[in-house]
C-alpha cells in the first residue's frame, strides 16, 4: 500500500513538474512574442505603420496565453506568423512611403530641370531675338548709309556734269573772246598799215628825189 501511495505521489509530482515546465515555456514564448511586437510598436521609424497587423498579432498572442495544451502549438505558430506579418507589413509600408517620397523628389528634380531648361531656352531665344533686332538695325543703317552715299555720288556726278558744261561754255566764251581779240588785232594792224601807207604821199615834196609810189585807192 505504501509502495502504491509513493508511486501515485511520484506521478503527481512528475505531472506538476511537467506542468510547471510547460507553463514556463508558455511564459517564455509569450514574453518573446510580446517583446518582439513591443519593439516594433516602439520603433520610431516603423511603429506607426501596419497598425491593423500589429493589433491582430496582439490578439494572437493573447489567444496563445489562453490556449490549452492541444491548441498551444497551433496558436503559437499563428502568433509567430502574425508578429512576422506585422513586421513585414510595417517594413513594406515604410518602403512604399520612402519610394513615394523618392518619386516625388525625382518628379521635383525633373520639374526643376524642366523649368531650368525652359528658362535657359527663353534666355537663348531672347538673346537671338536681340541679335536679330541688332542685325536688322545694322542692315537698315547700312542701307540708309548706302542711299546717302548713292545720293551723294549722284549729286557729285551732277555737279561734275554741271562743272563740265560750265567749263565748256567758258571755253567757248574764251575761244570767242580770243577770236574777237585776234580779229581786233588784225583790224588794228590793218588800220595801222593803212595809216602808215597814207603818210608818205602827204610828205612827198620833202623828198623830191624819191617820188612816192601810187597805191590803189590813192590818186
């Protein structure tokens, strides 16, 4: 009888010890999962993401704490997967947010580059417009200068033609004057000759040895 009692007591102690070990294992798993989930929740970069997944993971841990021995393995698996899923979802949302931010920054960079290119193109167009305007003004100035030179050349040619005509007229006048002077000189010479021819006839008695010859037109 005593031997049976000792056996029963030993079995009871073994069951109690096994239950204690099982309870301690449950506490370790629950503490591990809660610590992992708390670490995610307190993470300054990820804690604000995947709130729904974190809540489901917390519920799964609570179910694990209340699970019996039969359901414990399954509930432990579910709780671990829920915690892993919460972490993955938070990391995914963080990556998506960063990607969106990078896309916005990239779009902003493209927009800034586009604006800068547009501004450079506008300045280049303005520079070319000013160059074209200056070229037009220079062309107009050269055309005006050419017209002025042409008018001056025409005026110079007209003045030269007028001077040529005046010189020709003056030459004609000079020739006429010279001709008149020549004729006058010839007339004067002829008159002097006639006067000289008339003087010996009047003084013929003074030189009787050389009688004067008779000239036509003088008796």
